[in-house]
């Protein structure tokens, strides 16, 4: 039996097929430019990838293309569609309705629809993916796995903004937090790596990619997180500014005459590493420019690392100490330089990075020195695996 994991974006659909019991990856693919003339489908496992250029007018077509590849008698991963017992859908926003992954029924669909105003770019394609899979695989259990669910344990003092309380009561303006599936996965892996029960640990998990967030995890539970009402709050990111004085927004609108849409575009797509460096949102490009003497690029890298450091510092206080800091996602997993910048000078506070271990790449490991009071770990994230595990336990239940 297999579990299909679907991540539907506005014009893309990523999928992975995993064995339900062993969690082994048996197939994967990506449909891009769905809805446009030049759509394509890349599929197959590493080293055996194929590219089909074909018209995919919507997500229904994309799911059909995925199933064709997975069921292909020449080299497909499964023999019959009924072997796919369940589908796990990544859904960005579950609002306050979902604190765990849920089997999809009409009520769950209605709740995901209710959250569209909170995630206008993400929840609609997720719903389209759910509809397409329900139509093409009526026998399979459909499960929604929410980015926000892990953070539903935040206490009110952490999730409320100090705004008039009615804004929360009437409009649900509050911190939701995102990247929850990734934070949950790396927290679990960290406990396994440390050989200690998750429910006895104080962890700070740092998802550092193009989008960035940090979470304080006490006894396996998210107690604070840096992203808020939207994924704009918190850390400086690839193109997002993270937290700034909100009065900058009123100044841009009131004094510089910008519209709300322009401010949204400026803060979400033209800020962060890209905005400060003027070079790129990709850390590798910004670092290369810094190495070539570009001062703004150097400044952008320093601001990025400092932003992570400040958030870690905040959560050390909130947790009254920390057992381990876990780094994941594109930058967290790959950039030894940023990791070095984050922890540099923090030795008196118990963060002893091991230079040699820090330079290694590509697998779960401890990168702090023997005897470091706080352990520092790198854990490659695997949201698809976490989704498949949730789906497998719901299937078993
Ligand atoms: P993600 O959103 O998790 O895919 O992460 C994307 C970010 O990871 C981009 O800013 C990349 O520059 C960064 N990244 C990926 N590989 C490396 C690397 N080897 N060194 C530095 N940054 C990297």
C-alpha cells in the first residue's frame, strides 16, 4: 500500500509516493506552469528523471499526469490505482480549526475554504488538488496536513497581538505560525538524534530557507514561533523583510502615497536579502557578491545571521534555557558560513560550534563540540515524510 503526498501551489503540483509501512520513497514528480501553454511534468527518482512537455490546463490534469507516470507499465512505481490507499495534502492555513492532521470530509473542506481570506494564494490551490484527487481516486482516504496545526498549542499570551481585543474576537487577527510540519519533523528527529524523549526537551528549531521561521518547542509542543498572522513576520528572509516597525507601513501609505498592494509587494517580494543587497534573494549569490567585495551584500548576510541569532536569544529566555538548537532548510542545512555567523561569540553562553563538524554536508548530525552545554544540530527537513507518517497513522486508526 502506498501514500501519495500532494503539495499544490497556484501553478504547480509537487507529489511524492511513499510506501505506507516502510516510508520508502518510490516515486515523485513536479508539474509546473499548470494553467499555461508551456506547462511541463518532471517525474522519476533521482538519476532516472523524465521531462514531459504537455498541456496541463488545471490541477485535475496535473494529478492525472502524476497518476499516469506512477502507473506507467514501463517503470511506474505501482501496478494498480487501488494500491494508493491514501493521499496527504499539504494545506498552508487551517486557522484555529485544526491542531492536527485531519481526514477530509465536507466539513473539513468548508473549514479550509473559510481560511481562504487568511491564505488567499495557498488555500485555493490546495482545495483544487483535494477535489482532483477525490475525483480521480474515490477509493483513497484524503487527509489534510496543515502548516499551522503544530502552532495551535501557543498560549494566548504568545499568539495575541497587543491590539484591541475585538480584532481577535471578530476577525481572528492573531499569530498562527507556519512551517509547522517542518518544525515538528526536525524536533522529532532531534530527539531521536540526542537519544532523549522529546517531551523532556527544550528545543529551538530554525527553518532557514527562502522563507525563515524559528520556533520554541517545549516538551514537544510549540510554545512560540516567529511567523505570525502571515508568513511575513519574524526573521529577515530571501525577499521578505520580517518584523519591522509597523509605522513604516503607515508612512509608506500616508506620506509616500503607496497603495496597500504596493506595500505588500515591497515587503513580501522586494525586501530581505534581495532588498538589502540589491543582488539576489538566493544566499549563494549574495555570498558570492560579498566575497567579491560588495559591501551591501556583506551587510545583507550579516543582517540575515543576526536576525536568526536575536530570535534564538529571545527563545532561550522564553524557555529559560535550551537543550538544543536545530537548523534546517536550504540555508540551515547547507550554509556552514551562516551557521558560523549565527553562533560566533556565543561560547560563554554555552553554544560551542565544532568547526570540522560544521563544514560537513547533507546528513543529520550534531555540529556542536563534545561537551557543549547546548547541542547544535543540523537536520535536513522532510515535510513529505512527516505528511506520509501522519496519513499512515490515520489509515491505521
Ligand atoms: P529553501 O527555501 O529551503 O529551498 O532554501 C533556499 C535557500 O537556501 C536559498 O537562499 C539558497 O541560496 C540557500 N542555499 C541552498 N544551498 C546553499 C548552500 N550550499 N550555501 C548557501 N545557501 C544555500
